[in-house]
């Protein structure tokens, strides 16, 4: 995997993941998405995040120490070395939990992230 570029630029592609087609249509309408993301050969998958569009439910949603210990015990083993979910099913389950835990930021979405190689 190549992380650098001669100009130190990095492109990240992200796509919102839906649990089923009807949800996909609702998400597309809510966020104004008008195209399906087509992952290309050579893109490096980073993992899945859970966010409200600007705030990550994994790292930026005010965990108190009691919540943090319990959640970390259950969810940390499911994260990869980027701090993102490896499996879609885990990300979808965490999204449901985060919508309940942080309703002021709901709805949360599952985002799939890839590093996209830059053309020289």
C-alpha cells in the first residue's frame, strides 16, 4: 500500500452504506447523493466508520469513563489498525447503538473509506 505521493497528497473515497435498498434510497435523498460509488481496482480499503456526516460516532461523541470502558470491551476488538470497523455487520450494529446513545447527532450512517491512488 502506498500512502505517499510526490506532492504529499492523499485522496480518500467514501461511500455511505445502506443495510437494504429502501434505506439506500432514503439516505441518498437525505444527503443529496446522486451517484453510486464504484470501487476501482487498486483502491485500498481502510474500513467502515459510523458518523452523522461530520462527527464520528467512533471517536467524537462524548464518551464518559463508564460508557467508554464497557463499549471499548465490546467494540475495540472489532476495529482494525486504522480504528475503523473491519466488518459491515459490526458497523451497522454500532450505528444502531450510536443512534440510541447520541440522539442529538442521529441519524448516523456507515461510511466505507478507501485510499485512492493518484495518477502521476
